[in-house]
C-alpha cells in the first residue's frame, strides 16, 4: 500500500492546516520484502544492500508510526520513550546505484526527499546555517507541509570528501566543521523554518509584528523522525583496512587476497572510518552500514536489458521524438556493457559510451529520411561508416517520398482541370533537389512553383493534348505555361482553318455537279 502525500499551507501562510493534512496522510505499511521488490525494478544486483536498507527503513518508519500514535494517546510518555535512529551510511564505488536506491525508497514510502553533496558545505566551516537548509528544503518538497517534512529523507552524497584528513599542521578543520554541523541534525534538534538571513522571512516577521504588536513566534522543524542517509566512494578506505589487518594478522592471509573493492569494504569498522577522517561522534550516529559492490560487465548488460530506468529506454524515446525507431541487438548491448566497464564509472559509463556512439546519429538522422536503424556490433565497431550508409539510404527514401508527393500534386491538378498532366523524371528530380536543399515540404514547394497554373489551365480545360512538365517547367513555370497555351491555341486555329477549307471545297464540288444533273 503506497503512502499518500497531500498537503499545502493554509491561506493565512500558517502551517496549522498543512500539519493536520500531513498527520492524516502519512501512514507506513510496507514490509522489507516489499521495499526490496520495488528496488529490484530499478537497481540491478546489490541484493545485500537492498535488504539492509529495507530493514532499516521499515524499522525507522514503524517507529514513526508507533510514536505518532503514542503522542496522540500520551504525549508525556512519547517524550520519554527512547529510540536510536537508524541513520545509514552507504559505501561503494561510483555508479553502482547508491543514489538510485535512496531515491526510489523515498518514492515508495511517499515522503519528501532531498539530495545534496557534502562538498557544497565545505566552505561554510563551523557555520551550520547552510546545513540546516537541507531540512528547510524538505518543507518545500512537501509543498509547505511541515508535518510531512518531519518524516522526510535527507540524502548527503560525497560524505567521504569532508573527512578531516590528517596533515602536518593537524586535521582539516573545514571538513570537521561540516561533520559537527550535521551531528545535531542527525539526532534531534529544532531547525527554524526561516533562516536568519532569509529576506522573505524577515519581511514576514515584520508584517506579523505590525499585525499582532508582539514578537512573532518562530516556526520550527523537528528532525527527530527525519532519516539521514549519507554515502561516499571511500576510494582510499581499502588501504586503511589493509593496514589494520596487516597489523593484526602478520604472516597470515589478509582480506585483500583475491577480493574486490566491494568485498574489502565489507570488513570496514568504526575505527577505519575514524582513521579515514570521520569524527567518532559523526560515524557513531550512522549505525547502519551498507556496502554496494562494483558492477561487472554482466551486471551492466542486465541493467541495459531489465532495469526500468535503463538508458536504452531513454534513447528509444529520444529518437522516437524525431520519428525514428532505434533497435538494440543483444550482441550490441553486450559490447556497450564491455566498453562501459572500461570506463570504471559503473552504470554511468553506459551513458558515456552511448553518448559517444550515438551523438552524431542524433544530429544527422532527424529529417534525413531515415525512420529506423539498429545498434549492432557493426555500428559500434564503425559508427561513422554506418551513419554514412544510413544517410545515403535516407536520401533515397526521402527522394522517393518527395517524388510521390509531387506526382500526387500533379494528379490532383490534372483532375481539377480535366486534362492530362505529367511530370518527367527530370522535373521530379529538380523538385526533389529543391525541396531537400530548401528544407521545405514538397506540397508547399509545388504550390509555390505552380501557383499560376490554377488560373492558366482554366483556359485549356477539355483539351486532349497532355501537358508534360519538364525541368524547364520547374525552372521557369510561368513562361513554360504561356508557351504551351500559345502553342495549343495556334494548333487549334490551324485545325479550324483546315476544316473550313475542306468544307468550302466540298461546297464547290457540289455546285459544279448541279448542271450535269
């Protein structure tokens, strides 16, 4: 059962009505297996990570359900009830689906979701105002519903970049300051709905003061039920783990033997995080640790085939917008997965490879006459050659299509004026050439070139002599029509004079025979 989010601030700018809406709308009824099944649709592999995340999310929001009911029954007991929030830290190389996992969990649960990079706060040092903006953004994502925002998810990526690395002068205090600012948010604190430097908030407070004559009450957002999830690649963590293991297992095999990066990260401890540069208080507030493994070629191939968020669907939609159908052969998808694995950026490498392969196709094929093509091994091996072949085929197909439109135009013109009108091959070629060069629709071009024929052909209705339109008719349509009409008029008059002479001759013969009779 999906949770519904339906909230908006009341007309007076307050949040009372919005809070009641959020309180009524939020209800969590998912099972861990429900969450994993939902994630399976979008993220390939990472089964262990999905299970751990599903359990943590269910525990968190089941506690939210319990606390909300308890607050309604016994507010004092609710305040006294202790619960350690299961904030999460995700570890794994880039492009393995960390952000995707969190994003789709928030969508399923139906709560506001905010994503930010930890590096954007690095310059603020000990100032926590910018960090608190993450919580305020939850309110914006909840359409002003403070109550719903207090059940949201805050996702902070690149958290390994704010590790306070040791230097000869001590530790980097800027990264340590950001960690310190996040500590309060991850536990429970009150965050003002308006920042101190928020001009709009200051104006609203001034208006409130004028209206009531007293100091306006500050609206606050409580972070007790906000789930915080942080993530990072922790590229140098492998070395930290190896040093620790070497010191404790001298002369024995270490976890490095035959293990990949993701498998190494599974051995991480709190001490390793502290050694890496995270504060003990900070990592201590992230009790749930989830490791995402590096994606193999087979995983990348499966992403292309099965994932609902596959970039194959994205490229199909992109080309379909131009009236072009693109088909991906299985062998072609496997080759794309192999090339993406060489990029060492996980699933992001798929987009990099496809973009390099199909960029020119997106530019050249629209409007070229090509309406379908296939991405196979041949295209991947030599995309320029395949593009040239497609464009040549497209030109022929487009020429045939334009020629058919021109013949249809001539046929309709012929029917309207009850005469036979034909386009020669040269005339068709000339019209097609102009239509393609000027990028104009053939019907519009014919209407423009032969615009005076509608009137001129009225003078020739009923004639049995065909009007053959040649290249000259396309180059100089008015002169060609005039000459044809004059020629036809003279021919008709010559025929009329000849018939008159024959009639006169017959009359003379008849009068000469009269006396003999």
